């Protein structure tokens, strides 16, 4: 197993929850297309990065860009969008995150 990616953000815990999203199911981090860095959420990126975010183009949705904070498995954008839970550890993901897809992914 490879090295666990660093997840940036505000008050990030071991399962990638942050000051903005910290429920039991808020366990994913997103590798931002613009910088290749994992952040706990969009707000964390806005507060800490020195650049504007860019969204993942549809043509790159097969790239691993989502980190399960429960087991550190990296999912592709496609896998994440079609999975209500991690395919490895079965930890549930926050269904409400779908409302934020336009912030992260080209729709």
C-alpha cells in the first residue's frame, strides 16, 4: 500500500473531516484539478490555496481524485459519483455532496 496523501484544510481530522463538514459521513477529500493537492472541501481550498480552483474536465473523470478518509482508498471521479459508499471499506459517503459536484466537476 502506498503513502497516504496529505489532506489540506481547516482542522482536518484523520478521516478527512474539516471545520466545514464534520458529520460521520463526511469522509472524503478531493484532489483539486488545479493544483493536484487534496483538500477536505471546497471552502478549505478557498481559504488556504493561493489560486482559484478549476473543475475536473469530464474527459479526466477516470483519474483518481477522491480519497476515502476511512480507509485511504483513492477513487476515480466516475467511481465516486456512482458509489454511495466506499467500494473497499463500505463506509457511507455524504449523499448531500452531490449538490456540490458543480464546484469540483465539469457538469
